C-alpha cells in the first residue's frame, strides 16, 4: 500500500471515530506523529478524551492542528486574558511547525486549570495547542537559543518531518525476519559508544561518542560496510549527553546522514551545549576539528525529542521507548520493539540503580525484553562504591582540612551530572554547618548545565522538586556559588582566599581545570579531589596512579605537590553490587545480556558473574562483532 492510500484509509477511520460536526480536512505523517488538520479545533478541545481514543484505536501518536493558526501576537493577548494573573506567565513561545504554544509560568497549575479546563479554553480561543512548563529559576541561554533556532528553520523542519514521516510509515517489503547488532565501539573499553541495529528493513544507530583521553582509535568504526552509506540509516538514538555517547553525532551530518536523532528534550539541549564546547576545546589543542557549529545546527534541526514512556515508531518495523536511566539529566535506557512482537532489545547507556540527590533509580521493568546491552564501568568484583552519605562525609572532611590549612580545593567534574550532585552536597554542608562558609566557584559550562537542569524539573526526583517548588529552597541559587565568567576573575580566584573550585573537564583532558592545576598544583596546602570515573589514558587516571610531573606543551611542566584525594560514591554509574541487583530485578528476565562500556577485565568479570548467579546467557563482545539475535 502506497503512503497516500494509507493516509486516505487513516482519514476514513478518523472520520468514523470523531463525532459529527468535526471536520477532518487532511491527515499527514510528520516525523513519528500522525497530524490531523481540522477547521474545528474548538470542538476537538471540547472532546477531552477524543485524542486518546484516536491514539488507542489507530496505534499512532496523534497531534491535532488547526488549518489556520491565530496570529501569535493576538493569540498571546488572548492567552493572558484567559489565564488568571496569579499564574505569573513569564514567557510565551509559539512553534508554527507543531502548532504548539509553550507557556512558561511560575504557577503552571493555574494555567492548566481544574481538570485542564483553562487549557481547553485556550485551545478553543486561539487554535494553538498549549503546553505549560514552570518558569525555570535560572534562565538557560542554550535552551533559549535552541528554541529560537528551531523557530527560524520551521519551514525546513516541516519538509524534513514529512519526509521522515513517510519513510517511517513505508510498507515493509521484506518477507525475511531477523535482527542483528553490530558493535562499532565501547566494547571492552570505556567510550566511543556506537551500536548498529539492523533488520531486513531498517538500520538504527545507538549513540555516537568519542573516547576520552585517546590519541588513536578515538572514534567509532563508522567506515565499516555495515553502516555505510550513512544516508541508509533510518535513525540515530542518543541515550544521554555525555561526550563519549554523543560527541560525534554532528559528524554524521558532515558525511552524508540526513535523518532524525531521537533523544529526550534535556539530552538534546545538553548535547548541543557540550558539542559546541567540545569543538572549542579541540580547536585550542589542534587545527583539526572534527566538525563545525554548522553540523551542530544540523543535529538540532534534525532532532526529535521524546519523553520517558512514549512509545514511538522510528522505522517501519521498530518502535522506541525511553525509560529513566538515573545517570544524568534526561539519560535514558533505549528499548526497541522490533517487528510485530518479534523481538525486544534494550541499551542501558550509562545508568545508576540507586536514588541520588538529583535522580530516581534506573527503571528495571519493561513490557518485554529478550536481550540487554548493559554498561559495566564498575563491573569488576571489587568495584564496590561507598554509600552516598559516606562519600559526602569524606568530601566534607577533605574540604574542611584543605580550607583549614589555608588551601584551595579543585574538584574536576563533568559539566553535566557530577557537578550538580557535588553542588547540592556542598550547599547542604555549608547550610548545616558541616563545612566552613566558603565560596564555591563554578568554571566551564557548569552554570549553564545547571540552568538546563532547572528548565526540566520533571526529570529530577520528587524530593528535589518538592524542595525547590513547595518549600521554596532552591540549592542551585545559593549565594555560595559564584560563576567564573572571565580570565580576570579566574586569576583572582587563584590568588585569593581559600575556596572550592568545581571545574571542567572531569578527566582533566582540557578545559579550565588545567589552568587551576598549573597555578595551584605546586602548593601542598591545596587539594585535588576526584569525584568521578577517570578513564584509562586520561590525565586524571595518570595523576591517580601517581604522576607528579605533567608535561604541558613542548616546554612547560605542571608540578603536582597538592594532596590527591579520590572520593568514591559520587559516580553516576552503578557499582558492581547495583549492576547485579539491577539484573536481579529485571522484569521480565532477558534471554541474553551483553556487558559493554567497561575495561576488558570488568566486562568479562561481570558477564561471568551474571551467568553463574542467574544462568542468563552472557557475552562480553569485542568491537566489530555482529550478533544475530533472531
């Protein structure tokens, strides 16, 4: 059946379901959604459950749009007239591509109204589909720029989404039924995550990252015949916004890919921020940058965001669902349903199976699951992390000791994840007088990443949300935090009073941390506190191993006399005990588990232990292996 016939059939089904008096003028696939165009958006709004009924009966993601949208300026006035003033509307964004209007308000509940009554009234008045979010306590320039850019390319986006929609919903032509996974990186190593899912009909790439600290073999095997040509890919799926999983996604657009990238909304924004910072850092070290800001824009333009739990067609025979991974903001376990119940496979990305100050534990339950690719960063039998409370007490102790002797504390951390966890711990330590009232300086992209966290409170755990929005205590706004936004201020921090400095990069492979290390490293009163994983080959791992003289360029050397401390327990990764517990709680239990994203001995150890304890078939794959799942 050709697409036009399929759309006509869907239109007829819709007309049979909707009440008389509602006109359906057109239906069209746009990306993974079926868009219904109507002259009667007010009547659709009056039928509160109609869209749910259509989605259930048609088994599609349904969006309703009016044929003609109200002028945005006039629509904004009508929104403010309908919504009570005490809602505290701070911003209204119109997205002509989707027909949605994003309303930022201090009290979203007032905008929504009882049982959604105010939202339905807005739809009736202006036709646009309202979406309500809480006004972020810290404004993010990244989020603002991405929204503005997407508005500027709305016509191109519409053409792209219609093209992708037709590709997703094309007829399945092959009679064969098989599923293969090819490992393009991240096997028996940490970094350059990339996995290719192949069926007779489709190809999907899961993650595309770089390998931290690598001078050779730092990129996935993107040149092998299994993945080429890149324009044969149906989709790219990004599990989360750390560079070892997302840094090289823009590179795909440089070399011919022109399809969608699926992620959660926070992952899209964080990844774009970190990719731009990544090419800036690389540019300072070498003339050869892997891609430019134009490719980052291409990634944003082709991005399609999905929330947790939203089942979405991404190819004719593959459905994708994201589940919370508990690792960083927006991190997701990607679950793929292949064929009509043929096979189910999930990729954990990086995940944390314990509750932290920021996030709920990773989700262990799925509708169906035959195979799981799971990380094993801390998969070794001795990789047991202390409890978070113990880790925080040790951090308080070492910070207090350093400040007490007149020194400064350097905490290298990823801009996303560890930085915010450490910020919350230090803020509470100062508030509860477990730490002296020192300044905490944030250098690098940390403040902007924190602003993005406050833009998406629904991705934080309920305790932190309640603390911020019900108790009115936002730890991110503490006066203890000071953003380092100029070289002059950085110099004053270096020469000034005892303090704490949280700075990128987390593994000391570039970034502002190098300036602090060069200036503060020779003074034994200072301390360098590691709170995150240090990959093999990175400067952070070398210092942990005992290096005390670090070559810097051709002539300079950094002398390390400061105290070196590793505080385990802040990692966003599951430790050995949590990895095994996660497998124990998997529902349903998979037939096969593949251990990836870990040093060779750790992936082998974890695979062996899972088999011995749970009698599940396990593999510790090498790069460039292909497994037939069915």
